[in-house]
C-alpha cells in the first residue's frame, strides 16, 4: 500500500486508535493534534491523504483542508465529525468524504481504500 496518511484531531485517544488501525493495515501514519502542526507536516513530507477532525482547537477542518490543498493540490481529504448534518457548502470541492464519529474501523478503512483508487 505505502500511502502516507496524516491524521488530525485534538483528541489524542482518537489519534492513537486510528493510527493503530491504519498502521495494522499497512499505511504510513503521521499525526497532528492541531491545524498548525498539520500544516507543518504537510509542508515537510509528502502526504497522500488527510483525515481531519472538523472541530479543531485552532481552526476548522475546512480551513485546514483549504490551506493543505494550497500546499499539496493532490492531497485527498476526509473530514471526521460528530455533527450528523454537517453542511460543507462551497467546501464540497475540497473534501473527498465525511466520516461520522464515532468512526467504525471498517468505515475508516473503506473510505481510504475508495479514496485511493
């Protein structure tokens, strides 16, 4: 597989759980607990896919998605949210898909497989 995925969430438990699941599936995982740290990583290493929490402490997931796309136009972005009726509005063009928390491991792996094709 070899895809590099950046997980961005301000909840360390969610990061750790998702990292364990994805590393077991053969992905190279980077993590960030804030939008600012995520942007530093996007600038520093090639990222194939980002999974971003919608509500970060320092910016929204949509703001981060927009900034990340300006740095790496080909990065695929998935938003995670606890909000059932999330309206992406104009940001739909930036986002590949949305995962609703709590995220089931099968759903997490499936959206990554779909996004990678």
